[in-house]
């Protein structure tokens, strides 16, 4: 059994002009929502085997805020450049190449890639994964390499406005 959590970065600050998209920080709401959602997730799962994040500031900051609540070492967060502006095929390639001894993975990234990837893996029709939204996908498979279209089952969806 493999479990993948996709978490969209928390709300970012769009008020600073002339800043590259990659470098946008979280805004006040994002800095509040991420730890709160981290606490909610920590009540549902034990420590993940791996946290992977886009290196974009808003995603990496969200990952660190969640990691603190999950008692996961922030220094162990694996940054993966391909998550930033990723397509379904690049996200699938990343997941297919994960080490099979890892069973529970949390990935932090961006839309539209995460919403599209969730729908691809689960045959759902989610319109938009909200900022700081969490989706859990379970796979009745022994290897990440076997994950493909429709092989996952959505077992949990949550987001800040739901709480």
C-alpha cells in the first residue's frame, strides 16, 4: 500500500510587484493556514516517510510549516525543481521513481499541476485544489513505479475554509 498526499502551497503574497513568481512569500493568511492545517494533518497520520517540495518560496515555506507540526525534520525535506510549473507527466515521472521502501509521501506544490495530477490518478473531477488544500490518495500497489492513470483512490480532501 502506497499513500500520496498532495498539498498545494498556502496563500501567497501578490502585493509585491516586480518579484519573480518563484520568490513570492506567503501572506499573513498563508502563514496562519499552513500551521493550522499541519496540526489537522498531524492528527490523522503518523510521521511521513518523505516530504518533497517545490523549491519555490511559498511551497517550501508551506512544507516547513507542516513539517514542524508533523515532527518531521525540516532539513530532510527533499526539494524537487520539477514540481514547480509541473505537468501531469512530470509529476507522474517523479512519483514513479520514488524509492519503494517509502510508503507515505507528502508532496507540496502548485496548481494547476496538482489538481490535474489528482484527477489523473483518481479519476475524480476536482475543479480546483484550494491554497493549503490537502488530498490523500491511496494506491493498493507495492511499487511507486506501478502508479498510473486511475490507479489511486481519493480517501481524504481538506482545506482551510472547510475548518
